[in-house]
């Protein structure tokens, strides 16, 4: 189930990338062909970039694709695997805490944005609500914390279940 939800979230992020690319290309074409840019492209791109990052974060954690400097980690895995495992566990536990703190911290902003109708853009020209991007931050960071927690449990107690993926992917 963990893997399926990660893949669905990453797929939504990929779809947003595709739609963002279409929007940008359409804006360029409209500027070039008709001398009329599409209103709100900047605002939409800003919001979707944030959404994309947080929608793809959990799958990156689960598959070991999260960017990190691992020269020391790789060397330790070969020479001192127990120390490397402890480092990985520590990194995963810190990941749980940081992502849970982000989800908790953004939750208040999300509720205010919904209740008060916060938006980005210029009234009369283009406005877009910010709550969808904030919702992606809350969901992505909370689910990312779950993925780091799953990884920590695996490191502490052994192999994962059949549907959660390989704990050694990317290492």
C-alpha cells in the first residue's frame, strides 16, 4: 500500500510537470504569434513547482532517490556496515521529525488560506488560490515522514513486507 500511494503521488507530480510544460510552451507561443502572453503563468508555475516537489518527495525517499551526499556513507557501508546502518537510521529518524514538523507547521497556513481565501496574483488580472499547493506540502511532507518511518523500522527490525519495496534501493 505504501508503494502504491507513493507511485500515485509521483504520477500526479509527473502530470503536473507535463501540464506546466504545456502552459509554458503555450505562453511562449502566444507571446510570439499573437503578442499576447497568457495571464497568470508565473503564479501557476510557482504554485505547481512547490506541489511537484512535495508530491514526489515520498517516492524519492522510498526508492532511495532522495539527493544526498553519500561518499562517506558508501565507504562506511563497505568498511563498517554497522556504522553505516546507524547513520542511515539516524538520517531516517531526523527525516521523520523534520517532515512531520513541516506538515504540522503548514497545516495552520493551509486552514487559514482556505478560510480566508488567500490567493496569489493581481486582482483584476489573474488570481489563483494558494491552498492546493499548501495541501500538497502537508500531504507530501506527512507521507514523506511515513516513508522515513517505514525505512527506520526496516533498519531496526529487518526486511519489509512484500508491497513496500526494497530497503536497499539506491544504496
